[in-house]
C-alpha cells in the first residue's frame, strides 16, 4: 500500500462496438440517417395526454401498443417499452451477446441515464387511487417502473448482463455523463465493456413542468434563430456498447476520444450567464482527448432554442473555438429528448461521421446575428473525423464528449 | 479497484447527529437512542433559497459541509457524487397529486426540485464549486453504487471526490410501495492518496452476492440499515469508527455485493508516510 496511486491504463479511446438509436425520426440507424440527410423534422403538434397548450413534440409512434409481456411485464411503462424497442434495433442484442461470450456477463457494466424514468406510470397510478384510502392501484410496480434505477435493471435483464450497474440522473446531461462513467470504470478494471446510453419519454410532468417555466415554444423549436422562443420536447432512446478498441474494430469504428464535466454552480434551471460551466466542460473534454480546438470538424450543440440557453452556449463555444468550427443544434429534428439527448446526439454525430455529411438545423430560418459561432443551417456532404457534442442540464450539470472515427 | 483514502466524514440520521457524536454509538461505547433526524438549516445557501430548500437538499448540504470541513478541503476543490434511491418524495407526491387533479398547473420551483440531481444543483449554488458532479440511483444498492463511482473517479481522475448518499421517507401513498424508514445522509471525502487529514484507507472490491452482508449492532441500528438505502453504509461507518482493521460487505445488486477492506489511519499510512506526526499507538 506504500505506492498510493497505482498507474492506471488510459481511459481513452474507447470503441463503439455497436450502437442503436430510436427517436421520432425513425427506428434504428438506417432510418435515422435518411431523415438526418434529408433535413426532415419529425416534430408535430402535441396531442399527448390531452396537453391543453399549443406546442410541438417529437412523439414516437406505437409505444402505446407495445406492452412488455411475460417475465418483463413488471417493467411495463413507456420508458422501458422504448428501451426494449431500441435494444432490438440494429442487431444490438446480438453484439452484446458476442461481448458477453468474450468477457462474461459479470464483466459488462450497465451505466445508463434517464431523467423521466417511468414517471408516466406513477402519473396514471395517481389518477387511479382508491377513493377512500387513497392507495395506489395494486398493479402499479414502483420499483420496476418509476424508480430511478428501473432502466438499468431492465437493460441488465433484457441483455442478460450481470456486471456493475446504476442509473445516472443528471437531467439533460445524463446520457452524456454515462460515457465518462463507463470510461472510468473500464480504466479502473471494474468491467471490460459497458452498455451506456439511456431513454427518456414524454410525460405530463415534463410537459407541464417546462410549460410552467415558460420555455416551451408554440411552434417547432428554432435553435439559434433570431426569433427562437423555446423548446420542443421529444422522446428517445439510444444505447452504445463501449469496449477498448482492438483488431476487431474496422476503419469506420466510432471512438470515444474524450469527455469533460463541470457544474455551473449558478442556478437550478438557468445556465451561467457567461457560459462558464459550459466552457469548463468543453475545455476539459478537449484536454481529455489531447487535442486542440482546431482538430474538431463539427460541434453538436445542446441548443434547445431558449433565448438564454442558446446565447450562453454560443458564448462558451465562441470562447473556445472562435468562429471557424461549424456547429449547430439538431433539436429541430426530433425535439429536446431531455435525459436521452446526450446519447441521441452522440448517435447523430456517429452517423454523420460514418456517412460523410453534416446535419442541418430544421426550423432555424435566420440565425441570430448576435450569436458569433459558425452556425450551420443547411446540412451538406462533408468528411468529418472529430466532433464535440454538448449536453447541459438542470442543476447546472454540464458534459461535453469528443467522438472520432477510426481511419 | 485501487485503494482510496477517507479524508472526512459527515453523518446525519435518526439519533445520529454528526460524525463526532455518532462514533461512540457506532462502536457500542454508547447506547443508540433513536430520535427523529435533526437536519441543520442549509446555512450555506443564500437566505431566499434556504427558506424553500427541500429535505433532500438540506440533508445533503449538511453532511457535505461537515465532511469537507473535516477533510480540510475548500468547498470548491472536490468533485461530487450524489447517490440516492429516488428523488425528493414530498416533491414527487405533490406533483403527482396536482397532475391527477383538474387543475394541472405545476409550480416551476417544484418542477426543478423534482429532478434526481436537485441536491447536486443546490450544492453547486451553495459552494460555487464548478467541479464535475454526478447524481445516480441504484435502488437499495445506491450507497454502494455511489461509493464505486466516487472511488473510481478519485483514482482515475486523480482528484478528491466527495460521495453524498441520502434518502428520505416517501409520504403515502408512494411510501406504502417504497417504505424508507428514516431521513439519513452520509458524506465521505475520498482521496487517491493519503494526506494529513486521512482517517482510513478503503480497498473496494466487487464480490458475488453469496457473501454475507455485514450487519450492525444494536438491532435498532440494524433496522435502520435495512430500512433506508443510504443507511446500508452503517457497517462501513462502524468500521471507520473503530481502531482495528475491518472487512465489511455491503449491499449492492441482486447478484453482487461491495466488499471493503478498511484500514485505520495509523496502519493505512506507510512509515513516515503521513505528513502529520502522531505518537505511535
């Protein structure tokens, strides 16, 4: 014990051995690429749960008709249904099975993020309380639906994994931060591989909650637009199998190159006015990847289309990158998917690198001239090798990740 | 996992008013007298925020401040990991009740207080710490999950990391489905290398669930351990309070436990390794 700090293997890079994503744009990578290339938005007028205020959402069709059955029935809620559908896309289950064979189930961690978990289930249960006693209905399974840990427990069960697990719940930064957690766990030899990502789904709490904050747009969200007026909510899930890269990983393998985390230490629901927390996260991410800002080909912004959120992020991005690096927000495609946005945008970036294009920014009509970064409104074909993706959440939780493609 | 060094401890639970006052209870030198958890006002927060601070925030801030003071660290130096089984029960109950009523308008403050990382957000506001902060949940294994994340972060990132684990009882009807017996919070400042403030060395290791989980005496403390996820930390706290080496096993997942070799300060440090001279025991 005399050598206090034993040397640890480097955390980076890690390979995306496989990944999958489902948003309102479509299910799986192929459908997502088509929509991203075409610049097609999936935002539609909100009819969810009879929400009475005009707004647009990225709702995923078919979740009501996809209950979990059999051994998984106790997990049945919108969030886990979406997770189940997503895990079945893109041969993800098969890729995890290969890793399980290689490392053993106990050596694969599950570090997933969510902010909503199965909250919608509790909302419904409260409408069905027993009138005299106020009890919740007997079919309501709190631990396996609403509880924060539900999603990790479910993913572990579906993928037949037995390694270390927990749920990271840092609001809209959750599924970016899981990349950092997994990288550290693999570096510390707690596991050999990890399933990261997560899911967030529509519920009344977030619809009425963001409405109460006055940050919901009545039209499809317009990130960085001079007339931007708030967010459009969405729902999504995405999962990534992370391992150390080796000879099995081909030339188009997506790599996690770095991560940076920080806290705003400013306000529960407003970003630091000078973008200080965001800048710290960006600089830490670049330092962790060991690269300079000019090595980045594209920045996927958090860009939720609130007036103050976009302007503070712009300040941070401009401070670090200047006006040379192309950047934009992809929230106009499928909305702000809250806790899922980190992994969704990691998947969007991965698809952009693999397929040689830069996605556009649907609904953004004229970029706010007060914003100084190089904002890309229309997508175009281009070879990109290294990207940064930003995710910022309530409570001042910030995370930037750096991704690259093996050449 | 590499060893980590415990630099400071904060504790707030039913009949457990701070680490110093609780140590004699944890080692059986003093009777445990259960009493409602007394949470100090969140004096770190500005007055307007202090008044409306919810219980999870008050608990987390109280133990965090206690542990950092013991570790002789500035409030802004440590990264943080917050672990709890769920969000603030009262806040969630209020939101669910409003949404089940005919007038579904929510309060914006209540909404931002409903996120799992609310205590982390207020910790940042209170301390101005811009260091990384993670908030996680792992049902009854939340303390172990948080300890793994904090220990791994401390050794891999080579910086001090404070774990704050807390849980509060849920009101009915949610409390019927998720009984949590008491408000309880614990904070541990972990360092990748020993310092003058080091209290003990921890060597964590994942074990299979067939290992017998450590218990605590007396039975009323054992009931607290079983009844509150954050109180699964009690066997570790008892080990940290005693002078000898210990091996404790704490609850984590259905198929996995977290085992910890606990070596008190005098043995944890190599000869002359401690920077503060103390007479040899």
